[in-house]
C-alpha cells in the first residue's frame, strides 16, 4: 500500500455539494474522488511544465525554426495529405 498524507483544501459550497453528489452516484468517497482529481491535475500540470522547459532548452540551444518556415512546412504537409486522399 502506498503512503498517504492528509491535505485540507477549501472548496466552494457548490463544488463540495457536487463532489458529494458524484461520490454518491459512483459509490466512492469524496476523499477518494478529490485525491484522484488532484493526482490527475498535478500530473497534467507537471507534464505541461516539462514541455515548456524542453521548449526553453531548445530555444537556448538554438533548436528553433522560424514561424513562417514552420507554417510553410505544415501547409505543404496538409496539401500533400489532401492530394493523396483524392
């Protein structure tokens, strides 16, 4: 079993009520659902931050492409796909 810790959060009364409704409908506890939601949120946000950091590293290393050149490349790909479908 994984180690757990307790966290107190403030929610609007409406969100707390909706969480309670969801808990009843899914036969889960509010605590379980809140933990799942926070876990998913943290993972998603960490992934976003990691992507931004990769982009910043690429920028520092000069691994970038001009916007107009990138758009020309994308337009050519879209056109090639459209022609292949005809």
